[in-house]
């Protein structure tokens, strides 16, 4: 077999050079996938319930989310897809193929394919516990493009039912830093290659609030300097990758937590922010919305708004007044004369950084900095870069 080599993607993931990355992952890495969380219902299988990272607000609950937004209809998933200009959708849970969820999952796939077209890419995650030939055929019929399994050993064989149905078939599993588990994982990858599976996606093992107690009880430790990475998972994943790639021909892709929790979210936020930004807002490198906010009593704000429009002649589209604040672009607010004007009129000015949502339940202020402080930090950062 021709020798390959482990390569690193721009997003910080690892793959076998010459074999590429699964399409579902490629779209995730550029933020072009809407994540449909079907609900938090599943069978709670023994092999994975103890490390499940799903929050207590979602686990076991029959609520559906598109990215961070709770939705109540199929039409709302299309709204979110359009807002972020998504090129695909991933379906997760819970388990989308759990008996209670299966028809709902089929309905979403069929509806989204009908609205967005056959080229719109959809992939799905499942533990495979109740997977069958019948389920595979129904998924293929409604247009599922890619399926990813994380089954217990006694259910490995069900993956064969998904083969040759027109879907890309793979597995997605965590790299748990335990000798027995890693030996079984190596055997699993060899098995997947032997039956003709297309890829295996390996994830760095993750500490989260819901699973932290279980992980600590089993002796797992948080990696130093990290808030989510389990110690030795990253190193053992790369060691396994280098050890096994010459013995198999399928795609192998390793996704560290930093990529999943920072890079992918940032890229998704960038797409969303660029779509919803208003004229007074800028988009940060992290995909957050930036603007200056002027605060004071109502009468003073009304007077200042008129001054901005009629005296300084800032175009009206750049001056947003919501009856409580005036919001304007940073380019105007950071001018020395503007800051002096605020002080003279005894108004307060801040630079706000917010998540790219309009709904109050999801829009969060991540930073609120006085304009003078923000400007000084920019000067300091600029001097350091120089």
C-alpha cells in the first residue's frame, strides 16, 4: 500500500494526506453547516451515556434547536439556514434514529431537501442501537447524504446495513485515553475498513459540566491550560493515527476540541454576523458584532441624535436610536473630537461586542468597554504589533 502522511488542516484538524476529509466535516470547518439538535432523547446506552456532553437543559428533553435557537417548526430551520447561508445541515441529539425520533428526523430531512435542493448536504449522528436495513432504506429515500455511527462493539455489524444505499457511511467516536478502549478503537477502525466504510472521524475526549463528575470518578483529568480537553486524548489520537494509517485505506480525520468549540463556532458566527449586520455594526474576527453605544437620559439622547444627523451630518442609516441608546459605527465614535463631545454633553459612550443574534434570548453582550478605554487598548495593541 502506498505510504501516506498525517497532515494538519488550516482549522487545526488532522487527516491522512491524499485521502481528504469527509464532506460533512469540510462544511463544518468553514461554518457552513446548520446544526439541528433534534432533541435530547435517546436510549442512554452503556457505552456512551457516562461521557455524554449534552447540557442538563437539553438532555432527556423533547426540545429542538437550530444552532443555538429553539425552534418549533420545520419552517424555522429554513429561516436559520438562510440567515447563515448554510450549505448543509447536521442532525444530532439525543439520537435522531431513536424510535421516538425517527419519523421526526425523516420529516426534517425530506422538508429541507425539498426546500434547499438535492445538493444541500445533510449528515446525521447515531449510536446505531436500533439501526436496520429498513431504516437505512428510508433514510436514503428521503435524501440523507452521510451517516456517522458510534455503536457499542456488539452493534458494529449494523453499520453494514447502511452500505451501498447511496449514502456516505462513516463512524464518529471520541478518543478516550484508556488502553483497553484504544485497543478496541484500533480494532474498530480495521473492521470499518474491511467492510468498506468511507471514513472514521475521531474527536478529542471532552470534559463538560454534565459529564465532569463521571469522568473524574473514572480517573480522567483535565488537560493543563484547557477548560475541556481530557489529558492525553490529543496525544493518543495522533499516535493512533500515525500507527494505523498505513494498515487501512479509509479516510481518518481527528478533530481537537479547540477546532470544534472555537474554530467551527467562529466560522458559523462569521457567516451569521455578515448576514444580519446593520449599517452601524462591524464584524469582529470572532464573528461578533461591534458598535458604539451612547447612553444618557432620554431628552439628552434625542438632542444628541439630532446633533449627529443635522450638525455633524452623519448619514441617518448609521445612527440607530432604540429610545434607550444611540448606536453608531466605531469609525465615528473613536474620533478624538467625538469623545470630547460626549464628555461635554455628559453622555456615556461604550463599545459593545455581542453575539450575532437579534432575539433577546440568544443575543449576549460579551464585552462592554468605555470608548476611551477601548481606544487606548487599540493604541497599545497597535504599538505591540508594530
